[in-house]
């Protein structure tokens, strides 16, 4: 199973387990998320249920999503196991028969809304005492993931007009803002590289080019797309995009070689 994006939310692919406990009271559940992960609101649980759902008699739980009827073969559905619930006194009920999932929405000072489902139905409108132990499935805002990815993977390079004012070895460098600050390069001389080329073998930029009598000259570089997520990558790889990129690169390589020979 994998994380699924629905209604601009990323749904985690598994329930939270704390101290070997997978049924948590509401107060603990509210503190279970970190790094942007959180309990879904009751409205978000309702929106999930509105996609439709299908009971899985093998895995003992329900699939929620637009293709839930495909069960384990679904691509756009979230599986929630039926782990039952725990009474405040510690007794377990409905294990393998029903699923109870906390929302982040309080009903009043002592109760909170939750999603409940069995093999025959799903209801995201119930509420219960916060002391009960229910399952916890976290979500994250999709925009937050994009924002975090951008902030942690952003790379910068020298602007073309600025290259002449710095050391030659910095001309082909693409790196984080921290790197450039360590080199005392002002932000005004930099531009963000959404896609870029790493020259040589890896980040060390060694072995940019070479020659041998059998294969002639070779140049080593990697094309990087740091903000491309896995879904975009899968679509990119399985379609014609990779071939189109290679065709364009081949055209540039051919023209550059001919120009180099003519200028030589």
C-alpha cells in the first residue's frame, strides 16, 4: 500500500501505532502527528466517504476512494483496517468487524467526531467519549508537501551574467543556498534551478569528460528534477516524455558537435 492523494490531501498508508498500541484515545491521537501530519477533520472524513467504499473480506477493512471496488488493485483508494475499538476500561470490541477512526473535530468538551464502518456501511458522522481507543490515520495537506519539498531540495546556480565575476569552478555548480552563502555569493547573483544538470559523476563533479581509443570522447552528466514527486516521475517514465527529452538532447548534442568542428 502507498500514500494516496485525494481532495488535495495526502493520506498516509498505515495507521499510527504508539507504544505498541494502535487504538488511541482522542487526546493522544491529536498529538500523534508531526512534520505536517495530522488527524483529518470530520468534513475531510465525510469527503473521503463520499467517494464510496468497499469492504475487503480478506484484509478485514474498507477501501475508500473512486476505485474502491478494485480492492488491493486500486490506485486511488485508501485502505482502513477494521481494528475495532477499546473501551475506557481496556476491553476490546469488534476487532476484524468494525473500524473506528478519530477525527480532529470536537463535538463538545468531552466528545469528538469519528468515522465508523462495518462490512455493510460507513458512517462519518458519529461522536464518542474522547477516552475511547480508536484507530488513527493521519493526513497531510498536499500543498504543504510541495512547499517542504521545494524548501529542502531547492538548488541555485550563478546567473549567466554573473559567472564572469566568480571562480571558474563555480560556473557549473548547482547547490543549496547554504552552499552559496559559504562561498560569500550574494543572492542577487543566483537563480533557482527547477531542473538542472550535475556535471561529472555525481555531486562531486569528478570525471566530467574522458577519452579512450575505442569509444572516443565521453562527457558525464545527470539531469536533475528535484521537485518532481513520485507520481509525476511514474507518469514521466511510463509515457513518451523520456524519449522526447532524449530526442531534444540528441539534437543539441549533434548541433554542438558540428558547430565545434566548424569553429575548430
